[in-house]
């Protein structure tokens, strides 16, 4: 089982939006970076745990989710009215993929980016690399466990 971190601007889609989705489940669509797409398409599997990260305003890990459906073609890429439209995508040759994720828990307080930077066990975390902007990235089981414990403790 792999562990993941997904990022979203809370003004676009937050942990509260995920919790309020029917059954707490939503399609994680709109990924338009090839490396992030590859992680999503080739790596994410049902049951994989996910850290839900709020970016931009007060960045930090806001809660937990899990993958509930493996990758399938992202239909928003073929919808000209979608903000995620890509004219290169074709039904017979999908370019972009999405997975379904389910809400698990919201942390009492988000684990801030500053707090993550202070934890020696997280020194290798991809999120903390200078210039890292991926919206989907793997985390190790140890990194996941450390951040989960921090979040559930309210640190």
C-alpha cells in the first residue's frame, strides 16, 4: 500500500467540501501535470491513505482521505465548458486521469507547512523541496504516520 499527499486550494475545494460531498466521496479531477498524473494513474490504488493539503492560504495538511477508486479517464479534459478542458484529450486516447477519494477525518487544526519543516523525520518529504509544486505526490509510510499523528493531536 502506498501513501499519498494531494493538494488543493481551499477556495477551490477544501477538506470541508470533501466531507460534504455525497458519501464523503469525490472525483479528484483536474490534475494537469504529467508527473502528478502518472502518480495518480499508475500508483494510486483503492485503500491507499491520503493526506489532504490546503495550499496557498495558510498552507498545511488539513485532514485525511483515502483512495476508493483507481484511475479512470478525466472527463473534464474533454468538456470545453470545464476549467480543466484540454483539446488534446480524446475519448479514444485519454491524456488525463482522476481517482475517487473519500473523506476520513479533518484535523482539529491543520498541520502547518512551518510545523512540517521543523520535524527531522520529514526532511525528505517531497512537499518540502524547494520548487515542489506537484498536486499529487507520494509520501512514505513513516512520513504519513508522523503527519497523521501531528494532525490528530492538534499540533
